[in-house]
C-alpha cells in the first residue's frame, strides 16, 4: 500500500458522493532543497522532533511500519487536506521558498535573487537600467539608439582612445570630434551599453572620447606647426618636436592599457577598472590641449591664434608647470611639462648664454658632433639647433627685448649691462681671462634631479648634465658579421655583411634595441627619474629657477666687474680718471693754461680796440699790421664788440671764419698740452697710460663750428654785440672706444652746454674789465657829474656780480661737484668703496654729476625762470659795456648815454633782486636741500671724504655770495 492510495481513500470517504469533481492529486511528501550552508546535525534533530509532535497533534494515524519509515527517511508531512494545504501555503511566512512541489527543480528563466533594498542602483544592472528607462525616458525620442555589450565597446574604444576612428565612432574633421555611427541618416544616434542607462553610458564613454578627441586635435595642431616650421623660430621647432615626443609616449602608454588585452574575460568590473586606468592620462591630455589652446570647450572656428613668439611660448609653458607644482598634480603630469620646458627652452637658453659668452660655442659644436646619432620617433625631425653663428647671437637679444617670465629679476637687470660689457671687454682686452676661461662651462639648462640641484647649491656652477633627449649611452651597432649565418640560408661576405639588415623582418632590428634608443623611451626614463618632490634647498619652482640661473648671474656680474677693472687700471690708455681730468681741464676750463690761452685768443680787456694784447697773438698782430687803411676805416664805422678779440671782427662779418681762426684755436690746444695735466705724485710704473693720454689729447680735442638755425633773421648769435655771439663755437672730444660707454654723446653734449655758458661768462668778464679800463683812463661823462657817479657805482656793482658769479661757478658748481666725483672714482679704484659695480653705474654717476653742474649754473630747462633772470643780468652788464664803448668812440652823446645809463641801472637792480627771490623759491621747493646740507656738513666733520654740494643745493652758496646781508632783496 502506498502513501498516495492511503491518503486518497481517506479523502474519498469524507467527500460528498454527489459531486462530480475529480479529487486533486496532492503529494504525500516533499524533499526540501539543500540550503547553501553547512549542515548542523543537532539543529536537524530538533526540527525532526518538532515535525513528529505536529503529526501527533493532527490525529494522523499511520501504520507502525510507515510511521517508523517516515521518522527515519523523511521529515514530518504537513496536513494533506486541500483546504489546509493551500491556506497554509498562503499564510506561510517563508515567501522565498519554492512554490512548486516537484521531484526535481525546474530551471529558472530569470534570476531568483531578491534584494532587500529600496534603491534601484543596488539592484542588478538589467533591473536598474530598465527601471530608469521607463521612469525617465530619453529627451530626444528621434535619436537612434545603438546598444552594444561591454566586449564590443572595449574593442571599439581600443581604437578611439588613440584618436583613430572605430566601428562605433568616426572622426569629424569639421567639428574635430568623434561622432557615434550606426543610427539612421540625418538623425542623432546614442550609444547605450547593455545593462546601463543613457546617463551612465555617456559618463563612461566621455573619458575615452575626450582622450581620443584631444589626442587627435593635438596631432592636427602639430601638423599645422610642421607646415609653418620654415617661418618660425628654433624655440617653436623645439616645442613642436618635444610635443610630438610626448604624444608618441602617450600613445604608447595608452596602447599598453587594459584595452589592449582581450584575453581577460569581461566581468562586471572590467569596464570600471578600464575607466579608472585612463584617468591619469586624461588629465595629462587635457592639460596639453589647454596649453595648445585646443580644449574641448572650443570649436575649430574659435581656436585662438597660438603664439609663435619664443618669449611668450616659454612663459606660457613655465606658467602651466608652476601651476601644476602649486596644485601638487601627479608626478607624471609635472614631469611631462618639465620635459616640454626643458626641450623647448634649450636653444633659447643656449643663445642667452652665448650672448654673454658664458659657454664656448666651438666647444659646444664639438661636443654636439661627438654625440651619437639619435633615433627619433617624433612626428617631425629636428635639426641641430646648437650651431648658431656669433653674428646671429648679437641679434638675438637687445636692451629692449622682453625676456621670459621665469628669468630671475637679478638676471634681467644684469643681462643688458653684461652684454654691453662683453662687447666692450672684447674691444678693450680680447685676451681677458673672463673671455677665455681655463675650464669651459656648459650651457645653462634645467635640472630636476636631486643630485644636480645639490651640486649647483654646493659648487655654485653647473656640471655637465645629461641631455634628456639623448640616448641612454653610446652603443655600438650589432655585430652583424657574428650573427647567425644561416639566416634565410644566405652567407654574406665580410664586405657585404651590412646588407644583412635587409633580411630582417619589418619592424625588427639586429640587436632589438629600437625601443631602448627611441625618443619616447628617453621621455619615459625622464618621467621615471623625475623626483616626486623637489629637495628642501629648492622646494618650489621659483627657488629652483633662481638656483639654475645663479651661475649665469655670477658670470654676468664678473663681465661688468672685469670691464670696470680695465677702466681703473692706471697703466691703461683707458684709465677713466685721466680722461675725466682731461675733460674737466678743457671743456670745463679748469686748466689755467688752457683757460688763459683761450681767453687771450677769443677775448680782449683792453680799452683800445685797435691794440691786441698778449704776446701769444703775434700771428694775429702781424696780420692786423698788414691790413690796409680800408680796414681801419671799417673799424671806425662798425660798433665796438666790447670784450671780444679785435681780429674776430676785422672782416666785418659774423661769425668769423677762415684759416686764421682755425689755426689760432688749434695753437691754443697744442700750446696748452706743454704743461702736465695730471697729478705728478704717481709712481713711475703707472705713468705709461697717463703719458699716452696726454700725448693724444691734442689730436682728440678740437674746436668745431656749431650748425645753428639762421633762417628767422632774429638769431642773436649772428650779432657780435650780444652775449650769444660765441654760441657757434664748441669744443669736441673724440672719445676712444670702448671708453665711450662712460663718456657718451649725451654727456658730451652736456659738457658742450656748460662750455658755451662759460664762454658767455668769460665774454662778460672781459667786457667789464674793459669798462674798468675805459673809466680809469678817460672821463666818459665830463659834464654830467651825477651820471659819472652812477656809472662808477654801476660798473663796480656789475663787476662784483660777475666776479662773484664766476668764482661760484668754478669753485662750487664745477669744482665742488666734479672733484667729489673724481674722489669717488679713486675710492672705487683703491677698493675702499664699492659704489660702482659696473661701467654703466659709473656712466650714470658721471651723467648725474653733469646734471648737478647744469642745475647749479641754472642752465637746465626746468630752471627757465631763474636762468632767464641770470642771463638777463649778464646781458645788462654787457649792454653797459657796449654803451660805454659807443660813448668813447663818439657814437653816443653824453645826454643820450645818461638816460640809457639810468634805464640800464634800474633794470639791473630789478633783475638781480628778482633773481635772488627766484633762487629762494627754488630752495624752498626743495625741502630736502637744507637737510642734505646739514648732513653733508656733519659728514665732512667726521671724515675727510669730500662731498659734492649738489645741483639745487649749491644755489644756497650763490645766494650767500650775492646777497649776504639781503641788500639786493630789499633794494
């Protein structure tokens, strides 16, 4: 008897006989599925006891044999009543158990996993994608949906990430982006990854598409640079080559990523792991595209024009590198930009070094020729950019040229002076040790390793640094003769063994060193050796830059100091002290010999216009004695130019000319050189330079006729009666090269302005002395006693004013300032002062001293008000002397001269009074002048060093000399 028959008979006896419904067939037992956990015998025994107790409570009576069989083989059965069975199945708490009671377990068409979570993202990918698609349908319903699985996607991205079109994405040359393919024509298409929604698919694809797009844009950018390489500079060529090497390196690294390995089975984590792997490369490519102005946010029509100027390009690269250092970007990213800066600036830095003779170009050329040949894999080949002729070096940098932003400020300030000093030093002393050092220095280049940085910090110089673009080490080519002679069954003779390379397979080499000696391999080694952080002695890029350029800064300073030492050498013809003394003696008229001879040549203080005073004018005197009586009559007709030498006006024209004047002025210069111009207390060993300067002075000094305007008809220098009559004459000095860097044309023009002013003062001095002799020998107002007294008083006051002004000019304005400047030069020569660091600071000080002299003489344009008053006062004195000459010659009557004398004296008093007031106003404006004078007096008391009175400050001496008791101010 079976279990089914017994259960069926029991049910049949309880059924209504009138029902025609077939009784259901219900199982009498079931076999539960084994759970996926270890079996516990103790718990299983407890469950059997509970099942047995439940059977007893149900009143079920089975035969003993059956009861014992069930107890041993199967667990207790539930109630077999249909109502109880279905009700219990509905009310059972175990909703996750199988609902089909069968002998075997049926195969599920859908996974039977159930998640106790309300989040869709924690469900399976299919469930999550389906739910999101129905809840949030795509915005563009016209878009063609292309669905791919992960394996197909990875195969396509393998090409896309390298910037190449694939069967899912194609390159659009108009927008320079990758577009999805596979949809209907003229309709947008969207790529959906199986198990992902539209947003997640777009997010996953974005990184790969961005990398591929930017790689392709950078290649297009490089192609554009290649088309213009003949028109651009070496720096742009070097940058394009370095960028091509970086792209080759990136392409090589991208091709080695997870996308290149399809042997690994695709799992749920494959796409995420691949996406994470390319994150660092995306950051590098995005930064490079931003550097080249080819970012994703720009369309081809909106690309900015990329700068092709070397200075702007290097500054831009340095700015990006400094930004990544400050942001603590990944080491690979920083190393890539460091490589770009190193390679791009190499030629520029070499030209910068050559501009100051820091490294020998011949030596560099030899070293370059000895380097092994490089094997380049870049997109464009490079030329040997190190070989630049010296003529080209001189045109690379000028004083007004802008330098890259990473050049230290000390070098920016020292570089123009060093470049000028180099040319001057080569002209002054070509064999100077600075120009020919015993140990040649390598070019300045960027260093990144800790060892090189410490070497610069320790020694202050840069040793030979390995070229990052060069190969690892010189290697010999493979020994093809010793290779397998049975290769392809051919045996070559010894002379033809080199042709064995054509028997190799394409892409292979004899010693398999193609990768080791490639450019991108050098970049990879550069990145691997790049330090994670800079050493503590140069923790940031700014300090590292200053350290790298420190040898060049020191060399630039040495050039300037070397040239300055030549100008301070007493045994040299370029000894600047003696040249300055020569200029002071002649152009500032501080030499008594030259001043007296010049005064005798151009001026006269005698009261007889027909007499030439001085034995030095024998030549002019003989010329005058041979004049005809017509010349004497001409003197009686023309007015007397009081103060001027008579032979200057004997021709009746002005300005005078002819060989007589030229010869006589030349005689003045030659005769004045007979006396010693320099100090005689110098030792014999230092007299050679001074003697040569004195011997060549007569050839370097010369009087010249100035080309002045003469087309208005009112030029005062064309009339010998005016104070400007000698403005056409000036003294020139031919400065030897390279001393012209200190005695520049600008300073020479200042000397000439002072010289012209001194000629005016000397003319008035000669005129007032002539007036004294006229009043001392003759009575000009015999009948007008009051006018005679006024004339005597006016002559005395005018003579006192002119004498005081002349003494102030030569003692304070010229002597005080220029002698103090010579003392400063001597102190630097002796080493007791370091005021002048180079010849250009000395030249500036020289120019400043002349400016002070101009200010002290009221000749500068900013002092026009006071200068006009001083010039007007001198003109009134000269008018007085001319009037006295006319009165003596009978050209003017007493009554006419008397009224003119009253007008001149009143105007003179007013001019002098106004001059004193204007000078006081100038001193009041210069608040610091009084403080400076007090400081100078205190310093003079403490030390023996002579201090200059200055420019405006010296005017206080003039006020004290002219109006010590305020007589002119109160008059």
